[in-house]
C-alpha cells in the first residue's frame, strides 16, 4: 500500500511546520502531498482513528538480527518486519554476528539484503577485529561503506588504550563510538543484579559498580580526546549520575536505556523465568527510578529496544545456562510509554525514540513537510491493549511481555515509499 488518507492526526514534530496541529494527511506513493482540515477523499485507503498521532520516523539504536550466522533465531528481513511492527523506520544493527561486521564486505552484505524494505538498515561496525578487543577494525573503510557508529556490543575492551585509539581515530571522519559500560571482570559469571534479591535467590550478582567503573574510565577517555561517545544501556543510578556530570562538563556524550529497564525490576526474577534474564540485568526499584528520572530530565537521550532474539534451546534451560536477552522491537514504545506517561508528555517520550537516537548518530530529522517523501511513525499514546503471541513478528519468542496490558501502541509507518499499518 502506497496511498493513504489519515484523518484528524495530532502531529508531534518539533521544528516542523505541522508541529502540534491536528490535521488530515494525504499520502501518495509514499509522499506527503497535502496536509489540512477536511481534505477531500483521495487515492487509497482512508483511516480515521481516535487519538492517532504522527511524528518523524523512529530510530532504534540497538537491535541484533543474528544475520549472518544464526538466521534461525531472526534474520535481517524478518527483523526489519519486527521493527516496522514496533513503529521504527530505521534500525541500527549490531555487529556481533558470525562472522562479525568488522570489514566493508560485511557492511555491504547488510545494506544489500535490506534494500527496498520500508525500514532502513543502519549498520554498526565492530570497534575491534573479531570483537576481540585487541586490534582496531577498519573504521574508515566501514564508515565509507555505510556504518553509522562502532561498537563491540557486549564485549567491551578491557584495554583502555584500544578504546582511546578508537575515540581518537573516528574523529578523522566525525564518527561515533558506542560503549557498553560494564567491567567484564567485575561482572564475571553474574546472573542478575547484585542485591537483596540475588542473595535471596542464591544467584551470583552483577554489582552496579561494574557499570560505574567502566563508564568512569570511558568518560575520562572521552574528556581527554574530545571525541564523541554514546553510552549504551545505562542501567544504574550511578551510571545516570556520571553521564549527568559529563554533560554538565559539555562532553560530547549521549546515552540510551533499554525500554524494559524502565518497567521491570529484579523482583521479576523470583520465578526464575529466563525471559527476564537480560544484560545488563534488571536492577532494583531504586535504580529503575533513577533511570526514569534520567529519561525525564534528558540525561538519557534515547530509549532502545535492545532486541536480542534467542531460540528455545538457549532460553528454556536452567537459569544459569540460559542466554541473556529478550526481543523488544514490537513492544519498546508500549513498554516505555506505559512506564513514563505519568511523568512525561507524549511529545517528550517520542523524542527519546526519534530526535535522541538521530542526534546520537548524527542523522537529520525528517520533518513532516508537504511535497516531501514521508518518513513517519504513526502511534496512539492512549491506546489500551494487551500484547499476545500473535503480536510477535520476530522469529524468536523470548519475551516476558505476553499477556501484559499496555497504554500506547505503534500503529504504522510510512517510509521508503511504503505504507505499513499495524492491525
């Protein structure tokens, strides 16, 4: 479907000509041809939905599509379908595949495979060759091929000099480094957040200082180099405060939090359900409250899905043997909106899905402008619904949210000349 007339849509597009208006939107061949009150019926389907909102297209900064190497868990095209179902028009794809995305050919493979989809692929390149933390990968070559930032995913380098060199090198082409703030030695063999609950359940914990120690190091390196750094998956109060201080010093740092860390705490693990096993781990209520406050005051710029598909063999096993991770593209907005709507406006929440991620990657915001090709996310912030198995588009099913009731839902996207509405 390429043509669509949307009735009485509330537009949230700060800096755009239609911001904060309620208007009809006529799309033809993926282009916003007209906006105004009571437009005459045009081509294609007409939709009138109470409470429908539109914003520039959302971007996810962190999704693992398992392609190449483990396509039975997801696959690139299937992952992009899941992203569309979650309201995303672009997705940054993690490089921790088999083989890793650490050279130009791997970048070109992802872009070629995603070509023509409504959701744009934004490849992330490895910081180091083979994600081993030893030798820098070919950053400039990958950037030239289309990489938007560099990360070693959940395998951050122990070697401070390697991180220093990465931060210095990307300055040659205004590149970005993404840091997973966790000291792998302090976190070694940990299964969940270290605290009262881990003691009660008899599981080895991952202390909050594992995040703080590594983050403090990386921020010192950032201050020394003057480069750009994006901090992935902040999960602790200490992490939020360190980033707040770094921003006060005018360091060029941005940060993200996974949507599930805004709704779930470590008490969710009482039943040893491996669908709640994520990395970084679900923290205590105290940390969750600090994360919510960090999102509200802008310390944390972006909310991400941290989409990490795992098949049954890697999840339905004893807790200690289970893989970390959940799928999140289909639910990230609903989870975040439900957790934050009592303290933030719909506009501010959506900024963490649109403007924040785009700023982290240096991408422009595709404002809603008559005559321009549309890159739009449609959503309903007050829509009440229950997430069920049929709402899962991902090939894997590892989510704790089946049966949860949410407020707020992604309703569709208009992107790359295509219209995809969600039932």
